[in-house]
C-alpha cells in the first residue's frame, strides 16, 4: 500500500511539473545593486603579516593592491606570499626565451616611508569599481581611492588625501630587472622625462619600446630610475596612462567608470542567494571576470588575470571554462570577440600545427601568443605540456556555442565554421582505424589533459571526447563532404578499449590502473563538464563521478590541484546530485581552495601565490547557473541540482536554447519567466515548447 501511494504521489508530481499551466507574470524584481553590494569587501584591521591583496582591472590594465592601498613595497617582507602587486597591461609583453610571449610588469607604485597604521578601513566596491583605503599614519589621516578607467582603458587613477602637513612620498617604480616565466631574468632601459607638467617613462626591453605617463598635482623628483612624488596636505591626484598621455579630469574618470560598472551589472544575468558565502562567490567571481576580460581583441588574459601572478600568457583551454559563464550571463560580446580573435589567426594556428606535429588542421596551442605566430616557439616550445591535443575540441565548442548566441548566419560562416572545420580536420589527421574495428588517436609529440598521465600515449581519453565533439559539429555544419566523420562515428572511436573493471575509463592506453588515485585532473568527467557529447550522463561518466575522490590525486585529504574542484562541482550540476555537490562545495573551503573570506579562488588548494584564478571562477559561475538553469543536454532543466534551503531569485540567465530565464524559488515553489530572444523550440520538464522571438511564457512547479 505504501509503495502504491508513493508511486501515485510521484505520478501526480510528474504530471504537475510537465503540464504546469501558464500563470500571470510574477513579481521577480530585485535590486541588482543591493545584490552586488552585499558582496563588497570590508576590512577593519591592518596587519604587517602577509594578507591577500585585492584586485582591480578593466580587461586591458590592472593590478592587485595591498592593505596599504597601493602596491606592496619591495622592502616589505613576504609581500608575494599571496601573489604580486604590480601593474600589468595586456599589450605590455616581450618575446623572450623559447620565442614565447610573456606579459611583463609595467610598474609598481608604493609608499616610500614605513607607515605606522591605525584606525584602518578598506572597502572594495564592486558596483562602483573602486577600492578605498583609509587609515591614520601616526596622527595623519590618509585616504586612497583607486580605479581603472572603463572608457579609456589605458588609464588608472588615484586620489590620495593627506589630512595634515606630515610628509609622505609615493614611488613610481618601473623596475630595472624583470623576471619572466621559466626563470628568465632580463634588464630594461628606463628613461624618465618631464612632459607637459607630467612625466613620461620610456621602457626598452628585448628590442621592444613602450611608454607610460604620470600626470599629478604632486611634486616629483627623479632618482635611481624611479619617480618620487611628495604628497601634500589635501587631495593628491595621480593618473597613470599607458602608451599615451591621457587628458581627462580625474573626477570625470571616476564618474564614468562608476556608470560603466552600474550599467554592466544591471545588464548582466544575476542570482540572489540566501546563503552569504554563495552570494559572495557569485558576485566576486563575476567581478573578477569582468575586470579581466573585454571585447577589444588586444590579447587574451592569463589564468590569474592582470595580477602578474605565475603565468604571464593565456591558455585557451582555461578560456573555454570561462566562455560559458559569460555567455550565460549575457556578456556575449566578450566571447564573440574571442572567436573573431581566434579566426583572424587561423592561418597562423594551421602553420603552427604543421610545423610542430606535421599534420593538417588546427591543434589549438596550449599557450597562445600575444604577437605573431611567425617564429613563435621556434624551434620548440618550453615543455611537453605544449602538445596537449585535446584543446581543439574546446575551440570548437566555443565557436559553436557563441554562434548560437550571436544568431547571425553570416557571422557564423565567417568566424565559427572555419574554426570548427580545421579542428575536425586535425583529429581526422591523427585518427586511424585499427584491427579492432575502432578508430584510435595517436600522434607524436602529444600530451593529455592530465599532466600526470605521461607523454606520447595512444588514445588520450580527453582527446577522444574532443574528436567526437568536433566530428559531430562538422557533420551538423555540413562539412562532412566525403562522409568520413560520419563513418568514424558509426564505427566508433576507441572509448571502449579504455574501459576499466570499475566501469569508468582509463585516462589513456598504456597507463591503466596506475593512473587511478594519481591523476591531477579527472578527465573521466569531461563528458559532464566540458564537452556535451551525450544526450544524458553515460554510465561510464556516472561511475567516474561517484568515484572522483578515488581517481584524483590528494582529493581525499582534501586537496585539489588546478581546476579540479571546479570540475567536480560542474559535473555535479549536470548529474543532479545535490548531496554530492554540497560535499564538494564544503570541501572547497576545507581544502583552502578559496580564502577564508571567500574573496577569490587559488589555482590549487593552498597555492596562495596564485590568487585570483579566473579559470575556476568561470567554473563556479557555470555550476551556480546550472544548478538553477541547465541546458547541457539540449533541453531546459530547472533546479536539476538544488542544494540550498533558502529562497533564490534570478534574472536574465541566458540559455543556448534561445531563451533567457528569470524567476524565484520560495519554499520550494518555483516560478519562471522564459523570454525568447530568437525563434526556438525545446523540451522543458516533459513539455515541448515552441516560442517566437519576443514571446514570454510563465511556468510554476513545486520542487
């Protein structure tokens, strides 16, 4: 009888969900301003001990700042424990060792004197785009306000208010010695000239000449290739501009920057959570991405943004983890510019692939150049990781999904299709049918996504997923003229030859069980997290998901390498297991993958020096969106993975299905508004919905 009642209740619930009637428009309005401000960073204690810095940027120019409100002084002990504090510009790079391109620091600006700080406050306003630091140095009140201009993005501004006549000096220091990646140390020539009441810095390094300018009402003196600014009582304005001397009133710069941020937030998809930690993760991760990327096509930012931490070059793989986050929040122009940037360099990528591994098509470089592909990594890249052959699938996915959002056939033909075509050609070039009747991938040199999985192996699992995805997309776009892709998929790629007795796949041929427990990255979850190759979670992917802590190195400690935690969470959103998702979320802080205040994410657990890791920030935004609105399997699944007890409100979450979704969830009652931004049809909780562009539908159901 109990079993019968349970089945009856289940059927009624299912019918209610599937055939929920249209309802009147519900009040789903909430203040985005208040949501963003709820995640502002406030600090009230100053310490001489190493502390996480705070990051600002505009996608072109950026820096992290210390508790002092400026960059950390070179003399300050342990100032790099939580990463560097130096100004970085997306066009300030040199071609150094291995004929590779490296962003290099433009300058540091720091207090010359040792400060005796008391009465301390620091406030980062994400809604206004400002950082304000106030304190007393002995009896002298000091206030520093900083921002990076969002209209002319070569400009950084500071207003430093001094409360009495106590002398204070600020140093503008380009640094004569530059330390690049892979241990290369170079020197640069510095010339400082007085120009139009300000200062012009000319920097020459490895044959490249660059300029920046300092405009200020403070008195300046040049000494030891540095500019010393003597701050007076009252407001001291300092404007630092890259490339050219920018003439804009400083208060106008602050006003227009705040207006830009207000508009950006108001036009970005938003979620209001009841849980404060989740809310902070959402806003601060979005702020990190919006501070790091824009649509200017000047170059692609490194994984830790414009902080100068660790890598000084961009990884396209990492960008592919960020692209869905920005697309789903309506920041389509940024990703559109990336696809155009890649397409404009298609010939260079093809030539690079042909030179390094001697096959046709495009092996998307593991690290992308800022300059030309001519001579790039000539004769060879720095290490084996530069031959990770799975990357091309991620390029194809970015191209395809961006084309869905752009929704312009001429744009798709010009930019997206050529990229998809060449990625499919690449995998066809390294694909061969063996005696088992399956198609295998092998080329030398090569590397898998799991960096612990060895080099030059056959059938890297991640590459098989990428090949399958690229072949499917090539067929869908009418690029399979000789039916070779269709033939390969019909025969089957060599997934089953990697099947373990535990039900999930090995990471590649030749490694076997010795990989389990030693993998840096759980590539077995790629089907759930990175490439939608299936209509539903496969049994192999599910087996891997529920064994993820056994597969991945150090996960049981808990400790997570790279973006592993982000992949766990995103895979959990697609599986729909709220309990397992919550386990991973709790382990994020236990493992110190985030700082104790949930300001940012480290590249790996406890890897404090690699702070502000935007790669995992992109995965975090994805998982939070997908818990509420998921279209991974080309159908709309709402609240598929819902681990929260409190109420949730959301606005304008974009789906590749052609709709944006808003609504709220109160006491497990779900109210939805679906707005079609193009003609579309899709499955929603058992219904087949057909919508015309501009049409709005309302649905409600109970969790």
